[in-house]
């Protein structure tokens, strides 16, 4: 896990500490640079980036929307799904904790809860044509190649194969 904490507030430190105390996460590095974090993700050195933006806590205290960004390497879809599920559980648990703390501390307004939204880098609209068309082309090329090989075997000699 790579953490980019641009807020450095007690809330962001609490979130980071929640992940550090979990046996399922190994904190690879802390930084202020998303570019460095993305480079580590692309190199395969980390599986997840947690980005905490500046003014995260102050926006929550004001009652405004504020968000965290999670970037998960989904090369291994099963592992990515498990990482996402466990990360959401950790964040939901921390969210319940801060809501209880803030409401018991006498906040006039109920603080907003952490809302989870998902987006995908390489196919944001989840358009099936992006991955189905290349798959169908590979299938067709494979079938044509197999037919050519069978044609050559049927004529009892492979020199008849003309590629």
C-alpha cells in the first residue's frame, strides 16, 4: 500500500493508522506525490494507493462532501476484489468510529458519512465492445488457422498450407 496524505490532519492520521494496524496491509511508502505513487503502482511494487486530499478533515467538519481516492491494481481481478472489499470494510469501520466521536463531541450537524463510488481507468463506461471485439477477432483467427491445418492434414501433406 502506498499512502499519499496531503491533509495531515488527525482524521487522515487515524485512517492511515487503521491500515497500519491491519495485518493485511503492508505500507510500502508515504508521500505527497500522486505521480510517484502511480509509478510504483504501474511498476507492480504496490497493489493499492490511498490518496487523502488536502482539506479532507476540514471539509468533513464543515458538513461538505470530501472524498478519498483508492487506486487498486486490477491485473489480478480476484485479488483486486478482495483488496477492495477489505479496504471498504476498514473505511466503513473508521467512518462509524468518527461519526460516533463527532456526534458525541457536540457537533450541531450530523457529519456526512464516507460514500464509496467506483470508476475504472481503461474502460470507464464498462462498454463491453472494448474487450469483446478483440476477443472475437482472436477466436476467429484461431479457428481459421485450425481449419487451414486440418485442410493440410486432409490432403496428406503440410506443404499445401499457404500462409
